[in-house]
C-alpha cells in the first residue's frame, strides 16, 4: 500500500536528508524490500522517511508544526463561521419599518464569492511565484502567519523549517477556500435561522436606473442552475415589481405593506443563491485546491536537497564484480581499431545518456563546460526500437555518457553498433563515476568498457580517459 505524503513527511524528510542519507547499499536494499514502490518515487520517499523517522530527535519538529497548523486552522474556521453569522445578521437586520434590501445579502452570497474565486484562479496561475501578491492578500495567509509568529516558542520552531514557495502558495490558497466555505455556511445558517424565527419582508432598492424587467432578467440568470427543477426559488416579475421600494419619503407605502406576505418569498431565492454560488462552487474550489496541494507537496519532496540522489541510490541496480584471481591490466590488441582521447571537446552535435535522464545529461554538460545542440536518452526504460530510432536520427560528433560502475550489456553493444553504422562522424564515450568521487570512474571499471569498445574494431569510437 502506497503511503501518501503529508506536510510531516516533507519536514521529516528534509531533516533526515540533512543529517542521515545512508549509504548506497543500505538504500538499494531498502528499495528491494519495497519492490512495489520502486517506480513510484514519491511513495518510496514517504516510506523511506517513515522507516528512518526514529533517527530524529524527540519531540519531532514536524509534530510540533502540525499542532501549530491545526490550532491556526481551527481558530481560522471558527472565526470564519462567526463572521458569516454576523454578516448574515447585519444584512438581514429588520426594523419592521422598511423591507430588507436583498442587494446587501446578494453582495455577501453572490458577488463576494464569485470575486474571490476569480482571484483564486489568478493566484493559482502564479502558484510557482514566491512573491505571489494575490496569495499574500489572502486572509488565510496573514491570519495563519500572525498566529504562528507571535509566540516566541513558535518562531523558534518555524525558523527550523523552510517550505518551498509553491507549497506555501498552495497551502494558503487551500486554506482560503476553507475560510470562504465555512464563512458561507455561517451566512446560510444565519439566513435560515432568521427567517425561521422572524417574519421578514424583503425588497430591493438601488440608485441605479434599473427597470423591474431588467432586474428580473438578472435574477433569472442567477437562478439558471436551479430554475428548471425549483421554480419556487425563481422570483417572478410580479414579485420584483411589488417589492421595489424607494427611500425617499421614509414610509414604504400602503401597497407594499399590503403585499408583506408576498415579499417574504424572496428567502427561497436567497437561500439557493447562497447554497449554489457560495457553498457548492466554493466546495469545488476546495476539492480542486486540496488535490493541487497534494501535487505541490509531491513535487516539493523531489526538490529537497538530496532527495534525487537518495532516489538514484534506491532505484539504480547495484552491481559489484569480484574474482578469485588477479586480473592483468588491460592492453588493447594491436589489431583492434580503437582510439582514446584524454579530454572531451567543447561542442558536440548531440549528447546521449545511457540509462540517464535528460536533466542529468544536461547537468554533466554544464559541469564539463560542454555545449550540445541535442540531448537524447537511451537504454534504461527505453525499448530497443526507441534506441535504434535515436541512433538512426543522429549525425556529426556524438558524446555518450555511461555509468562506469555498471558493465556494458548486450543492448548497449547493439546500440553502439547502430551508432557506428549511422551517419555520425565520431562517438566519444565518457564513463561517469559515482557522485561521491566527483564522477571520476575507477580504473578497473573503465577497463571493462575499454575491452567492449575494442572488440567493435571501429575508428569512429573513442574512449575518454
């Protein structure tokens, strides 16, 4: 069963990699004991963290941070619910002399939610930006930071961790959706409570020159999601005409007083507006940002210093060779058409990494100051057909990186022969050693590769020594 990473996983892994990464043999052995996770790097890192958590000092920093975040979230949600209640009570305040203006309630239940959701989308577009202004305007972001940074002991804890900006942004956006959702629930609760306990007359009034027919079109558009199956929650033109009032003159008029029973029917429209736009749509944003936060957490795990090296140690086969007899130093036979070069050139038409990923190939080129027009992967997870297609597509001078500690296999020899028969001008093979040796290959490992290259008897192929 795959273990889902959490914020605790992130903090613990970061602390472990700073103090204990283990050796290659231990990590490879751990991966072999979890074969089902070898192709799932995030789950593998989470499982490794769980297995090595006992190495961390108690109490765990991650647990303390988790308690702080839980407390911040709880106070945030309670505050949001109370604000929703107060907002509802404020806009639904009814003195009995004038109807409650529904436009005030629509501002809280329709316009504010839609506006904040729009800004949420804009914030998510820039979620990778550490200085995301829209995220930093979120009340969830600042409320949480104020709560956590004020006590001295909390500051000391937070100074020990450093979250990736993408993770911080997604966390703030997700908490903002929690805030908005609970606020809207408080607003709906306030509406239901007030209309259940008091007799309220609703109306609408605005300085703008809006005719009842225009306002009817607007509310019909708002009611589009439910107007086909809940017609009672769609105000009629008659209700809109009879519920309009003007502040001039103070008294609302005898005709409106006579329609007081009809004016109360607005509550169904207001309740459905709150339920759909402020709660259902917000819940969709809440779910989306929840999974977005999970993805951001997974990506952030891979960006922790040392995480990729740990994965490499766990995922790559560990091959060791030994012999009971002393091995004579390799000397190429005179009839073998084989060349060696002492230094790589500064520019190649293409660079290939055998069982290496593109970012690793690019990193080696950058380390050696090599420019290459094209980068290609071959071997490893790639099929023979894919390797042959790469070989046939190349021309010019080629640089080929190989892992010196892994002896050449049959599919590598086939690939090298395909390269030799293609339009390439020359092939220079660079054996890479372990990162701990600054990528310098051991002499005995290089000898194995020289033997293989020498058997091909090609003047095109050169070995970098």
